[in-house]
């Protein structure tokens, strides 16, 4: 059974903006194109040392049709901040602080993929995201400050192109 599932497999690459496939991904579909896994780059920001993720999806009808997905991404880096105090019009003390961050972004959602030809298709997906880090779960990540909070609830959506080999 496992050997049969692996025989009907394919490699795919995506380019777009999506919660489960990031801006660029390389994936593998098997079990007659019902199950897909990928490694992806969710976003790029030079302030972070590493941002990468993996995703898994279950395609109900194969390559064309609706699917459910889960994506897990690791955000790692050291963030430097400056704080200063003033005395009148003069700056009296400048202090640099740095902190290490290790956050996990988790997204669950649904999408629809349509293969235009055997090798080229398009997809749209939407999901619910939350973050694990600093000993708690949060619904919002401020990319500029590298902080987690519960000030917003985001339902990320995305679309892109898929190339199947």
C-alpha cells in the first residue's frame, strides 16, 4: 500500500503569497495527489536570522478541488533596540538592548486549487493563525517590533501559482 502511494507522487513548486505555502515553496504530493507536504519561505525580513516553514495539506479530490491545510513556521533571530533618556534638550543616556526570539506561527485553513493544465495551476486559500512563543499563545505578531500580543486576530488569505512536475 505504501509503495503504491509513493508511486503516484509528484513534485511541485509554488510562487505566490499564501498562509500554507509562503512566497516560495517546494512540495511533494503523494497518495494519488490527495496528500501534499512542502517546505516554504513564509516571508523575508533581513532582521531575522531564520524564517522557514513546513506545510501539509489534504486535497479531497486530488490536484483540482478544495483542500484543508496546516502550516508551521519558525521565526528566529536577535532583535536590537535602543532606549534613551533626556535631560532637558540633551540626551543623557543611550542604552542598547537585544533579545533573542523563537516564535512558531501555526495556521489552519482551507483552500481551492485548480490545475489549468497538467503542469500549471492556481490556488486560493484562507486560514486562522496564532503564534506560540514566550510561554504563551498569541494571535498577533508585530514584524517591526518582533513582539507577540493579542491585539488583533488575523485571518490570512493568499493566492499563487503552482507548477507540477
